[in-house]
């Protein structure tokens, strides 16, 4: 349930070669929040990129917190998030971009691709909660007025308190294969009351707006790549297979050992999928030392 808080959205401008981005958050996420995805901004070489040469692929990243994930805008639903993304692109003079969305962010990216196809050159969806089949009974419970806020506070607040312990973070990092720094940042995020309210709001949005998104999915024309984890307990692989079947020409890859946190657990595979979607040559892996 709570892992849907990591529903990130990125826009990558791949058709403007020659723009050099000196920042290490090149995939489009806010440089103050790169640890939301489990990528340490001091260790971009985890993705095979030289952090001193982030313009190797000719990408310009456009980063902004989704409404409700920062401190300036109230949480909103799929349409509201898509409109916020469009405002960001418009404000920065971007006509078309590769959209990358994880979990709830995948539904936002699909909504934008369906409603504004001229703005999306390609789509990469990571464990996307983008159809009704992706919802569980717990999701519907969290969407209930007042009940959702109370349960979000109880669950997320408890998770946040647990992650405040260094010992707990180390054990989880070892067991789940994610960075301890990511868990520390996630713990700080979910201890905020604004995170509880945002989670309840977005759960209601999924229940209310996914029927409309499902009707629009067959109209998506952007080349679409979908990655999902075979061990995902948040968005079941069966739901992702159904999603891929209704988006024309969608390419689906099920990662046999992965769960829901694909950006954290499989950063190299995610980076490769984005590079392929952007039509850019991936950087060669550095030679091994031995």
C-alpha cells in the first residue's frame, strides 16, 4: 500500500541534443529528492553513467515534484497531476518528451499520453498502477473518506517510525536490496502528515479515475515500454499484462526476481529501457577491474 508513495513521474527531452545537464539527477526527478528512487545522487555510476558527463546521451531532464509530494501544491488526481506536468513542460518550453512513470506515476504518464499525444514521444511505465485490475481491497479501503486518512496515518506513520531506527534500515536494506539512504529518506517522508493526506487523496483518485483511463488506453499512440516485477505484491503482474494488451504495440518485460520498487532494485534495467525509448545509445559499461 504505502509503496505507492513512490509514484514518481519524469519527463526526458531526448530530441534536443547538445543540452548539457551538469546535475546528477538526469532522469528528471527533483535533485533534492533523488533518494525517493533509491539513487544516490553522488553515485550515478550505479546506472553506468559518468556523473561528470551527464550529457553523454544528449538528454535534457525536466524535473518537478508531483502535487502533494513537495510543499507547494496540494495533492490531486490523475488529471490534476497530468495538468501539473504539462504546466512544467510549458513553462520550460518543452514541446515533446519521453515520459517515465512509476506506480501511481505510471497512471499519470499514461493519462497524459492519452489526453495530449502530441506532447509524448515515448512512454516508459514501471510497475504502473494504471488499470482497475491493479487495485486491491486494501486500495479501496484506503480510498474511503476519513478511513483512508486514518489508515494512512497509522500505517505510514508506523513505517516512518520504524525506519527511523538505523538497525531496522540496515536489516531492510540487506533483505530487500535497497540503499539504507533511500530507506532513511522514505522514513522521513512518510512521517509527515502531508504524506498521509496525499496517500489517501491519490488512492481515491485511482478508484475514481482509473475507469476513465482504462477507456482511453487503446488510444495511446506513443511507443510504450512496460517493466514489471514478477514478485510485485503492490501491482500484480497479471494486471500489468492486461494493461500491455490494451495499449497498442506496448512492449512488456516481466523481471523474474523484481518486486514493486523497480527503480531502486533494478536501476540498470530501468536506465536501459529509458535509453532505448529515447532512441539514444546507452553508454558502454566501464571495463571491469580484474
